[in-house]
C-alpha cells in the first residue's frame, strides 16, 4: 500500500529518519560517555564554543530543560533529548508506512512539535549556551525536512481520498 506514495517521499523519509536516528544514538552515546568520564572528548567537540557534549550535558539536554520543573532531575520522566529523538524518528519511520489520514495528521502534528522544539533549543544554543552544536543543528534541519515531507504526504493522501471518494 505504501507504494502509492511517490518514491521521493519514501526515500526522503528513510534518509531523514535514519540520519536522525544515527545522530540521536550518537548524542546519547556522548552524553552517557561524558557522565561516566568527565574527561571524555567527543568527535563533535571542536572547541570551546563548538561543543556538542557541553550542550548534551547541560540542563537543556534532558527534557528540553523543562521537565525538571515538574519532576525530580533524576526522574525516569526526565530523559535525554536524544531518547526523545530516537522515539520521534522511529515513529516517523513506522507511521510513514501507513497511508491512513490519521497517521498523516499525526506525522504533521508531531513534526510541528519537533520544529517548535528545534526552534526553542536553537535559541537556547545561541543565546544561553552561546555554543554551536553540529549534531543539534543537523537534527533541526532533519526536523524541518520531515515537516516538509509530512505536509506533502498529507496533501497527497487528501488528494487520493478525494479522487477515490
């Protein structure tokens, strides 16, 4: 059934989701490695103001820096943003297999949420941490790409439903 979607859409979704998953797993690896060894230096740590591990281990690296206001800092609900990324990209990939209108709506909604989160975290990166995180910026671009892809999918599914009905 997914074959009814344009080939570019499937290829773009797979590329963006796999790239997002790889970056999220890498971010989690960096954060966990840094927790175990404060001297750990990640490949993405290129200088004082170009440091992904500085960002991942900041208070904004878990639960967007917001969850800790509602639960304890070490609560299981206060997960690293990378774990949220792993869940998000997995859902985007899985729901991308469905041609249902509800799945398309959820893909678009969750993409808007990810873009809002990206804009929020980008502003923290620039104005609060004064850092450049290549991994972070890459995930922001992936999230914008998924939003575009999901909006195109929703439009295509609505067009298919109108032709069928």
